[in-house]
């Protein structure tokens, strides 16, 4: 130990490099373990019947981003009886504030474009009620949909509130 201390005393360049390396290691560790989890997380779609092909998503937490058409967004369930409260689910936005939603029987149109049809029964044969609305989607409300045959989305539960979204999701696997 004494030899090492003498070496450090005589080699100031090495000492400076060592201190920089320790500082960078600590800074990177702080970033990885304390800062990044507030912005980036891996989300898992735990649904028995998936709405999209991916199971794992990179979630970029961004509460104030403008929601875009066709993008995947993770949200907390809060959609009883179809999902458990706070279950992480992934949906695609197809209707935003200002769009016109029209429902004719079980067919849904946004800005006069057909976007989907509600099923009459769930996979167990139980009758399903569908969402009924005709008019402009108001602020803080979004109409979401899924591509899966057995998917439950805004066609059944109605609008999703802005505060239910967690961030943006990017399919990984």
C-alpha cells in the first residue's frame, strides 16, 4: 500500500486520470440507475390475448408529448371489467381531440373514415355493449383501438383520458 501511495505522489498524471475515471464511473452509474428509469423503462404486455405482435416495449415516459395517430401508447388499465386496474396495456391512437367520431350501429367512423366494428359478444359468448357517441372528440380525450380479434378498446369502454397515458411505446420483441 505504501508503494502505491508513493507511486501516486510521483505520478500526478496517473492520479488525475484515476480521479477522472472514478468520477466518470460514478456519474454513469448515477445516470443509469437513478436518472434513466425516470424516462426509459421496458414494458411487458401481460395480456393473455395480445392486441399487437410485441410482448416487450421500450417505454419513453413523456407526459407532455402531443399524441400522434398510429403510434403505440402504454396506459394504465382502469378499464374494468376488461383489464385489472393499473394493468399495463398498449393501444394505438386513432382519434384525437377535434376529430369527429360517428357510431352507426356497431360501426365506428373517425372523420368519415371507417376504423372498426364492435363485436356483439366476447370470446365466452357474453353479450357486449359498445360505446355510443356522435360528435367532436373533446380535449383530453382519445379514441384508441387494437388490431387483435379479441381486443377491447374504445369501441367498448369509450374515450381514454390524457392522464391514463404513460408515454410512448416502441415494440421490441
